[in-house]
C-alpha cells in the first residue's frame, strides 16, 4: 500500500492555500515548542479538515501535538514487535475497512472486547489503535479527509472490559478523537447489551455536543452502508481475521515510520 496524496484536488484556490501554508510555517517557527511536522501533505490535511480556517487549524495542530506529548503511554515506544503489541495486532482491536461508505467516508471497526482484560491493558489497546490510525492517515489521506465512520463492535463485552475504562481514561480517549485532524462523522455501537449504556453515558459526558449527536447505539445490526463491511457483521468484505493479518503486516513493515513520526510532539514545560 502506498500513500496517495492529491494536492491539486484539495482546493480550488491553490494560491490561497500556498499563502496559508507559508503562514502556518511562520507560525510554527515562532512556536518551536509545538514541534510539528511541516511537510505540505501534513499541513494540508489539517487545513482541509479545518475548512481552511487558519486559526482553527492552528488550534487543532497545537492540541494534536500536545496530546502526543502528554500521552506517552500511547505515543512512545511504538515498536510493532513488542509482544504486548503483537498480541493486540493479531487479535485485531482496530480494523480499517477496505474502501469507504456510501458517503465516501473511511470506515473503521473498533472491537472493544477482542482483547482479554486480564492479559492486556487498555492503554496498550489504545496505543495499538493509534498506531494503525496514524498509518491509515498516511496511506489514505483523501478518504480520511472526508471523515471517519467508527463502528464499535461490542460483541463479547464483559465486566472486565468495562472496569478497564475508568472516567479518566474515557476522558482521554474522547479528547484524542477530538484532537486528531480526521473528524469522526459517526460513532455507531453495535451488538450492544443494555448495561453498556452506563459506560456510554460516561463517554457522552466528555464529548462535544456535535460528537454526542453523532453517536448511534444499535442492539444488533450495523446501519452503515459500505460494500466491504466484514462478514463478521453481515457484510461481504474480508473477515476480522483477514483484516487483522493485513494491518499487522502493514504496521510491521512500517516500523521506521513510527520511529520518525514519534519525534514530533510538543515540548512540555518541566
């Protein structure tokens, strides 16, 4: 899989975008503590997802790299060959689906109960998910720029999974989704037992009103229209196991990407 950037298709006013890029680079020069990536592709992705609003883009860039610095448990030591990450990659806790939905948005499956809470920490689950999400943004910026549809498959969720998600960790999880430049357009929970609503209500507390409006809870079936949904949830696309194998290989093949990318994070005051 190769990165696919179509800079010319991003805006109908390339001259204005060039001026905005120059402005952002000057702003980053004046704020070296942010320590952000400055390549055109990355800055354009932030601009596009902030609807070319410079002040909004600056705020998003600042919060994104601040998050990467503060959440060392997710954004440090991201060696794909670590045993604890290998297990989670093999299980498939975060699975981008091949293709997009009917509205051209990227679809990802988050398998909330794929791991054993007695063996795997929730922070390592989040770390693995962010590793795959970062790689997805590298490979499919055009699709991701149109928004992310996240399907949370709650099949098999147990008390042990719920106990891992204390309010502090839930807050950090929600903040991370809001800090990423790709916008979550739909958060659909499927195969949801009734008692899970107690946990979902805690998630809602920390969500913006816009994000809360995008939450859909289904007892069973998925309503997302996508030709390649996994067979495990009624689609005709590759199975969870096949997708897990695919993304495990991609993450391993891109170990150098994480070494390079993880250099970019805000410099925190000590």
